[in-house]
C-alpha cells in the first residue's frame, strides 16, 4: 500500500472536511483554465457577431448567467432580482440564463419568468444547455453567478477570461476566485433585492463596469494556471508511483 492524497479544488471545500483529515493527507489544487482552448472557442464569434446573432441592440447591457439550471445553482434568484429592478432599466438590458434542462426547478424558473412584467419577459431568455457558450460570453457585459454550493467553478474562470465583471454569491471556493470591489460584487444567496442592487450599480456606472471588466483578467492571472494545475497533479501521481516501488 502507498500513501494516498485526497485532493480538493478549493480551500473552503477542504476546510469543510478537516475533521476527517486524520491521516493529514488533504491537498488543495485549484482549478486552472486552459486559455488556449478557450481562445479557440472565442475565435468562433466576435462580440458584434455574437450580439447580432442574439438580436441584441448596440445599446443593450447583456447580463449572463451560465450553468446547469438546478436548485444548487439558484437561477431563480436572478429572475426574482429582475423584478426588483426599477422600470427605467427594463428597456436597457438583455438577460440570458443558459443551461436549462427539464426538471421541477426548471419549470418553477419558467413560471417565475412568466410572472415578470411584460417589459421584462421580452428581455429575458432561458436557453437550453449548449456547447456554444462562447457566443454568450462574447455578447455579455455582466456575468452573474447565483450558486449556493460550488467549489472552484470553471464558469467564473471563463467569465474572467472574457473580461467580464462578476456579481456572485460569496460561497465556498468562489470567495477564492473573485475579488470584491476589484472585479466583482457580492450578494447574499436568497436575497434577490441585494442581487438587483448589485446589478443596478453596474448598470448605473459604466466606468465601474468597465474597470471591473478590465480587472478580471488580472485577477485570473493571479490564480492557478492550467499548467500549474496539471504539474501539481503530475507530482502527486509521480510520488504515488515512486512509493509503490
């Protein structure tokens, strides 16, 4: 037998299980993003082409939430937040929730959307799961993450790579990704009025939105790279192999 490691992708997730770390063999390797792969996908769409394909007007501010529609990811917060946005915003935004799949939660999400004022219903699209996420990232101006439970989600890293300001719930490893006031704003999960306020802050202040967007790539560069991630895994595998000798 050889010493084994239990690998977590976020400090917060590891800390949740620390009472079980009796063998002192917990390790954290933060996820890294393969930027070459992302850039290849991004090249399929220019911002102008992406927005035109989604029938987004030049003056519209696009809000994007991307991820499998389910209770854990909390997309209903965003729909409820839209209802808290003052009327003047209704004709200046487009909102895309991407990642829908049939479920009870999805049906409830659609029901909430149907209860929005007509002016907002026309501005919201709930989109099925798709491999073509680059089109939505390229069209977006603000990225929202409403997850209740996440370790170190890839979508946050992707949003930063696409230079997007991020509004998100500060849960688990997401705190280790986004810098509050630098490239993102926080809201409390289950409090859509806070989410609406954060979104409105970015809608009101274009310079804030742009500065946070520019900062996102710098924040991403401060995190684990794809190469560092793979090297860390390779070292653990190497040590395991040598211990078997």
